[in-house]
C-alpha cells in the first residue's frame, strides 16, 4: 500500500490504521476481544444478572477462551511462540516450547500488540484485585 509507513508508531491513525499495518489483523482482534469481554462482564454483568456465581462463570469462560486463543493461535501468529504439554508413551509429561528461528522476523506491530495485551491484561486484573482488597469490608464493617 503506497504511502503507508510500517515503522510509524501504532498510535498514529487509530485502530483501522493499526489493523491495516498488522500482519495478522484478525488474530490481533481476537487477542484483545476475549480480554475486553471478560473485563466488561466484570464491570457490567451484575447490572443484568443478580447471581454472582453466574457472573463468575461467564468471566471464567471468557478467560479460558482467551487462554486457549493466546496459547494456540495468537502466540504462534503474532510472536511465533507456542507451548504445549506432551504426554510420553510411559505416561510422563513433557513441556514443549516452540519458536521460529531467530532469522524469522515478526511484524513489529503484531509483536508489540501481543505483549502489551498480555501484560496489560494481567496488570488490569492486578489493579482490580488491589482495589477489591482495599475496599474489603469483613463482617459487614466498612472502613472509612
């Protein structure tokens, strides 16, 4: 595509520009979609469902879908990494970590998007955990 600079920072041009410069735009969308769905459900599902167990299970399903997507699809496509658990004939387990050779060069935007999504997602959940701990009210006593 003429006139596009693939080395430009991802913040220039918005989401459409980022997806156009990505080597795997669909994988990048799915890398973020399950993460966003889980966080949105965490904040807003209680407005529609009064049962916190159901809310927890729905969030857990999105987290599981995100885990599977990162492990099997986006990790391989965006950063050329994959891992799996292999069961040997004797019943023992072996963890297999795979990556493409160092000669293989990933799309910089895909790699950046993958790692920001991975660490940013964990950071968001850590902040939410901290907020819940700080607002904890054991035995119905509110600390002010």
